[in-house]
């Protein structure tokens, strides 16, 4: 075994600034093999691939071994009062233990049908709220970044990419045997000011877009092989509603920063998927949109676009149906959902319900009728996916707890849209999902 020994005997490990590190914390760090994220690096050691750092630490009661990555090696010195670091060395990384979800979890229910049960998450909450991280780990086999993989946070300057927070999300997924769906490579919102306000020619925008798609996809493909298994390549290229699409004179396409970089909007979509396939040939490539779960004008326009581009060899693998729904507008039927899935299946495309929530007007309390509509939405979406398993890849909710839902901010007076409540307790939506995956 390759081991690097570095002797480091500490005369005094404790300084006044670290007095607040308590015994409970000392015990938890040593027993769980963890280091605080803000620990300084002061005992450097570089280990080869497939290895991790170990250090022997001692006090009057004996010697303990702490293992971890090659950073934060002063965690013991700076926070564990009374311990001496005797030596650091490299050891093989232990094989990952299979993660077995609890039988009562959502992910266990979905896996019986080979479906993804996904959720969108905020990575910073994984460390701030233990119950947030625990609920994600236990209940979901697919996670999506709400924001940190979009242009603005990921590319703050034209020649600068910042993958730090996105990488943390992926590493969490690896730890809990989850896959990641990338969101999103091409969108009209949340673009950085340098891009939105820049004076770029159409050709320059083409090169910016190609560079962004391929740089981002290759980063994750090379750093975390087989973890990000799919991408929303193009997001929301069509107008908002059936009425707007019907009234449109150009096929219902939305005018965006990207829609005029070629002669037709279809071409920037086609090129985006071709560039994405070059960057990661194994990834599933999604076109993702909202108000496209039924058989209206918008879903038909998307179907016709996908059919045309597929016939030209464009690698669109999946149509994402966001299903941001409201009890104000009725409940999509299982029959209609399956008809829509069937026509996409016929042209060689799979589907995924990608951003499900079902908001309800709760300003004056939720009536029994509205509550029933809400759980019926969940039931019908899950039923349609289960019955079309193989073509339908899974169901992802946009968030999972009311505590951090986007709904109240964007729809004041509305809530109760997700599987967990403000205190991370399962809601009726949770129970409905489980009941539809017996």
C-alpha cells in the first residue's frame, strides 16, 4: 500500500480562538470522519487517485484515526482541543457501500417500476439544514439544481466558469447513490448581464452558445463520469399558453436572446442538441417546457417541432413536461396524458414529468374539494408515468418541502404544492405518490 508519512507533533493544539469547539463536536467529527468546510489547510499531503488522506491523532486516552479528502487537514488541530496530529498518510478509498433506501421512501417506491423519483434542490441547504439533506437523500434517486447550473451563476463573466457549488451538488448525489439531471443549458432567463447587455453579433452568439454547452457538459462528464445522466438542453422555447401559440404567426416560438442567431428559431434548437451530443454522447438530451402535458396547441407545436427535427437527425431524446399545475384549472386526465405520451413515443422520444407542483389557493384555508383536486393531480401524473414506464422515465417535483417552495413568492396566497410540509413531514401528496406506486 502506498503511504506517505509526515510527522507532525503538536506542542499546543489549542489557541484561545478555538475555545468554542465542544466535546460533542469533537466526538462527532472523529466518529463520522468529517471535517468542517472552513478548516484551514496546514498539513498538506497529496494522494493519488483512488486514495484518501488519513491522520493519526492522540490525546491522553489513546490514538484515533481520521480519514478524509486532501483538504482541511487542520480540522483536528484547529477544533479538537487536546489532540496531537502524529502523522498523515494515504490509504485506499474504501469501496462505496450500497445505499438501500427505506421501504417507505419515495425512491424505493419508484425504483420498483424502474422510474426516477426526482426533486429540484438548493445546494446550500444541504449543509444548513440536516433535515433537508436527510429528506433528499432518503426519498430521491435523481436530483436537479434549481439555479446553480444556469448561465448566470455558472458563468459570471464571458471567460469565467464557476463550478464550485454545482460540483458540491453532484458530490452529494454521488454520496447517496443518486443521479443528476442538468438544468439548463439554453434558456431566455437567468442569463448574466455581460451576455444580455453585450453587443454580440449573431455569429458571436453562436460561438458563445456552443462554447457554453460543451464546456459545461464536458466538465461534469469528465469530472463525474456517469453521474449527470441527462440535460435540459433547450428550455421553454415556445410561448407561454395555448392561446399565444395559436395566435402566433411563426409557429409559436418565443423571441429570445437566442431565437434570431440563425434564420429560424428551429435552427438554434437543432444546433444546441448537436453540440450537446458532441460533448456527451451518452447523456439523454431533453427539450423541456410547461403547459405541454395536454393535447392543446402548445403541446402539438412542440410535438411537430420535435418530429421535424428528429427527421433531420437532431438528437432529441426526451420531452420534459414541467407540469406546474394549479387546482384553479382542473386536473389533467390519465387518458389525455397517455395520449400525449403515445404520440411522442411513436416518433422515438421518451418523456419525463420534470417540475411537478400543484399549487392551491390557501389564503382562506384549503377546502376539501381543492385538497382532493390537488392529490388527484399527483395521482394522475404518477399513474400516467407508471402505466407508460419505459417511455416515461420518472416524476420530478420542483422542490419537495413547503418550507422552501417557490410558490408563495410567485403566487401569493397559494401553497400546499409539494410532498413534504414546512416541518419535513409527509403531506397528502406524499401519500398519494406512494399509493400509486404499490
